[in-house]
């Protein structure tokens, strides 16, 4: 192996290392950008959460002033939401069971056709 061949291999390795270094730098910049976006989103969510807490307190105060039990209404809404989630979970479980039964029926038909 001559020096020219070795120099070409070293140059090739150097070029690939340089390309990889550029990719790592680009990836690092993307990660930094994502971190900044996550921080901004976190700040936004905290602000919205604070505003929601203030609005809830205000609505509960208004409800109390009007003689309405706001806490009871919130509890009933939470129960309704939990029941709706349970119904949705049951429906998706039923859908999965139907799909499994259809797959089993299709497998049985394929077995019957093969046996004939």
C-alpha cells in the first residue's frame, strides 16, 4: 500500500468526520431550539393554569353569591366525565373484542378451506 492510497483514506475519513461534526452541530442547535420552545410552552401553560384557577375562584364566588353550590356542580361534572370515560373505554374494549372475534372467524374459514 502506497502513501497515496493511505493519504486518500485519511482524507476520506477526515471528510466523513467533518460531515458528522456538522450534523452533530445542527442536531445540537435543534435540541437547543426545542428546549427553548418547551420552556416557552411551559411558561404559557403555567400562565393559563393560573388564569384558570383565578376564573374558577371567581365563578365559585359568583355561584355562592347566587346561592348555588358550585362545588357540588363541579363534583357532578367530574362524575359525569368519569362515567363518559368508562363508557368510551368499554366501547373500545367491545370494538377490540369484535375485531378479535372476526379475526378468529376468518382464521377458522381459512383453516376449513385448507382442509377441503
